[in-house]
C-alpha cells in the first residue's frame, strides 16, 4: 500500500492487486466455522458430572433462574394483594 494513494493497494493493468502474496495469505485463512471447530477439538472432554465448563457460565445461569423466580413471586404477591377476583 502506498501513503500517497491514501492507503489503497496498488493494482496492475488487469485490476488485480500488485501484491499477490497478500491475496494468497487471505485465501489460506480458515473460515470462522473451521477455526471454531479446531478450537473445540483441542479442548479436553468435560469431566463426569460437570454441567458447566467454567464458573461464569454457572453464575449467569443461576442468576437468571433466581431472577425469574423472584419476578414470579413478586408478581404473585402483587396479584394476591390486589385481590382481582
């Protein structure tokens, strides 16, 4: 790339980038799905009896369940206090 062209890569007469190694490097990169699959294949198997792979996931799950239960209990208390029947 050139600073005098505003960072635009140079092109040859056919309109192709003048730096073919940069184009080849982009083509060799794996897709997102392939990279995720490779990362998951490298991870060890989940230990027996474990449901969550790390603490933050468990914390978020428990927090959401507790929040939903509290909202239902508060809603029930409000409806009982109003005695809408």
